[in-house]
C-alpha cells in the first residue's frame, strides 16, 4: 500500500452573536463594501475587509469586466490594496461576505484557488496566521484559523529555486 499523506480541513461555525466585537465590525465592513462590488455579469457581489496589525481596515470588492478574465475577486483587490498601501503591516484577519443578488443569501464564498494562493504568500511571508471569516449575506460564519488550513499543499517561493 502506498503511504498516505493526509491533512484535514478544519473550520469553525459561528452564529453571528458569537463573534467578538472586532470581528463583527469587520464582517459588517465586508458586507457593506460587497454592495459596491462591480458584478454586472455574475450578479455575485463579494466584499473583503482586511484587518491590519495597527487596527486599520482595508476594503476590496470584486471588479468584473466585459473581458471576463480581466476582472478580479474581492480578496485579491483587498490584499493587493493592503500590500500596496501598507507594505509593512501584517494582516491579521480577513472577513469575506458574498451577496448573491438573485438567490441564496446563505451562499458562503469559498475563496477561489487563485485567491488562496495569493493570500497564502502574504501569510507565509509575514510568519503570522491570517484568520479568515466567510459568510453569505445572512446566516452562519465559517472561520478558518489560517490560509494554510485552506491551502495546505501550496506552490511557494522555495520551489522557484
Ligand atoms: N468572487 C470573489 O470575488 N470572491 C470569491 O471568493 C468567489 C468569487 C467573484 C469573482 C466573480 O466576480 C464573481 O465572484 C463570480 O465568480
């Protein structure tokens, strides 16, 4: 039998009343900025609120384009903005909220593979885990204690050498 390498995904499920004040505010900010997403093609609006170590919050939302692949997810808009404007600040937490306009507001946005890859590199570089909170417009919040938990087998800079 070949040896198996196994790693389990671990998520916590919170009711919104169980969140601490800081995270509740972060989720509210992500929800608010999701409303400003540019999503005329998918109608799937996503907002991301990034909390930095100095308490600053950087927002991003998905930006779609008629040339579809040119658009960008909320998570990358927020992480790139945080890195561009606060390059020395660690990222401690990110809240990601999806508002599906025409259907299920309980739809939880599982970050896409490219966003996991991007968020992961910031996490590895800063050597501090980034907590992730995921929720639809309503309903429970899923929490991952790190990006690594969402992307355990990742491409990284070591592989380039
Ligand atoms: N999207 C995000 O912004 N974040 C996610 O976590 C999932 C997907 C966006 C990309 C696209 O604008 C729309 O949602 C539908 O895929």
